[in-house]
C-alpha cells in the first residue's frame, strides 16, 4: 500500500465521494512542523498561522475520530500525546498551548485553562481501531492524574462540577450565570464511563468499578438537577442550583453519555425535528431558534452549525438506536457543506469552521472578520470522513473484537474499499447483480460481520480470508 492509499468509499451520490476524497487530500496542509513553520506529515495537526501555532485540546480529541481512518497516513494520536507530555505535577493538562513556545494559553474567561475532559473517550475509540492494549496501559497514569486534578479543583460538595462555560469552546454562547455547565458535567460522565471501559481492557476491576460508580453518581445528579420536564431539555445551573433558561446545543451532550431514560430521550430528540428550537434547515444550530439571542447569521455560538457539535449529537442519537434520524441529519448536513464548497452562484467556496443554520453558506459574525476560518480541516473531517463512513455508509468497526457491523437503512450501491485494520485490508460493497442485491467482501484475515438491513434482517457471519459474497435475499 503506498502512502496515498486512503480507503475508498462507494456511494450513489458522487459529490459525497468527491468531498471525502478532497478532505483526505487537503488535510496535509494542516500538519505543521512548529520549528520550521513548514507543512510536514510528521508535524502537529493545527490551523496554520505564522504568528502563533495553537494546539487545541477539543479539536485534537475530536480530530482523532476521523484520522483513525487514514490507513496510518496520519497519526491519530500525535496531538493527544503532545497534551500528555505537557501534564504538570499536579495532574493539570491545559486546553491550549503555543507550539512555538510550548507555553500554555489561558485567559480571563478560563484562568486554569480547563478543557473538555474527553481524553478517555478518544482513547477508547483509538483502542477499537488499533487494538493497541500497550498504549492503554501507558497512558492510564496520565488519565488518572488528570481526572484527580479536575476532582480536586472543580468538584463541588453536591457532586457536580463548577467549570467556566468557555471550557467547552462555546465562548460567546449566552450562558450568563452558569456555575454548573451541563456539557462539562456530562463530559466528566462520558470520561468516567470510558475510564471504566479502559479499566476492563486492562483487567483492572478496581479501576473499572471506581469509575463506573463515578459515572452513575453523576448520571443521577444530572437527571435530578439539570433536567426540565416542561422544556424537555437539560439546562445549565446557577450557583444556587437553579436552572437557567437558555437552550444551547450543550443540552444534547447527555445523549452521548446515555444519561436520559427512554422518555427523556424522546422529549430531547423531539427538539431536533422542531423548527422552533433545533430543527433548522441545516442541522444543528448551537442555540435554540426560539432564543431571543439566536441569529440566522450564526455569530459563533448564537446559532452557527459546527461539525464537532454535530458529530457529538449524531453519536448521541446512535446510543438510542435512532440510526435513521442520525443518517438523515448527516446527509442534510453534508449537502449544506457541499453547497458552501461549490456555491450555486459560481463564487469560490471552501470548507469552513462553521455554517449558517437556516440557509446555505458559511456563518457570519459582525464582530470578527476572521470568522469563520476557511479551509478549516481540524473538524470538517468529522462530517466528510467519520460520519460518511459510520452514518451514511453505516459501518462500525472494532479491531479487538474482530467485528464489523453494517447497518443498511436502505439498499443502495455503497461500501468501502481497502480499509486497513492493523495488517488486514478489508473491502465491503453492496451491489445490484442479476441475482439480486449482493454484498461482496474481501479480507486478508477472518473477522465477524454483522449485517442489519432495514431493521428487518440481522445476521452475524464469520467472514473468511479471501473473497466472498452473499445474497441479501438468502439471509
């Protein structure tokens, strides 16, 4: 396999295939060597800037979810390892660093430089795409010290965490008075749940139990204090534990943590189809459309659509088996990205940091000429690569389990070709043949393939090495 061999995708809409291919080709422009300021594949994945190269915790964690599909052309863990290397004696890891000086970056809105604590979530995903148990063992002390630092400095007597709302990167979101942010507390629950799973991988029962207990404790508090049955939504709290009125995209993080029960989840998910709240033409705005501070211009977090937050929400829908809605919203989101890349008026488009919520095009802010950043590769791959593979084509892969799950919501010509799973290249394609719909597979090693078609047929089969095919009608 040569260096240019990224996995190929097949899909009936060629525009989706083109933007997937373009993303891989354009990613190289964001790998920068901080010493020379030159583009280099052994650099760090950052937004190029001559004055200050900023490495961001939130972007580094999220970008690992699509870099894992690069067939090792790009190192998904490179940025994460930089953050681990900067851990201080007290366990602190800051949200941003200047790569040129290696100095931490903090500001008045976040004096401790606290970021979203999601390293364990990223590492659990990396493990399932690489099966590297040694890495889990090596990074576990770093993750433990980091969680202990957050507990020591931000955990309050009521069991919730008080953190700056800007720790989630939503810097101008109208969350005045927030003392207990819903997104940060949920991120701690997500991290605890994944710390427990990493403990299971290491056969450390004590570690697994410790973090599972922390997860359930947070889940109970979030449900009892932050859920509002009248709005059908999770809200930030003020210092007196009173719910604040704004509905922001932060209220959907609990889906990813599997915090709401079925009834709460239904009420929360209903907002995604409600045009008065989060059911805008381009899913999903970062602020509810019925908020007085919502603007159709987007203005950062006053309604803009950001790929990272869409990824979070769509992964949350998966937790509740809402695969159809997740796929429908992904496809709509991708069409808006395509429109902004190739505008109908013939003007020059690009891949942007954020998009308009109610029509085609990049978001706008009167307070900043630099917004949104163009050619913003750090998070766009979540939509054009990760969601494309996982939610449009519908593949879910676990290397340690040797499993590939394929959820096919409707029969179409689609699939993936030459995806590298460690030292195993796999191809899975669905095609219409004279004998009916057929799935063709090729692999160098045995794996277990679960196919779920239209929620009507589900079957798990061992797929031997070499080429084989199956007829869907015969399942």
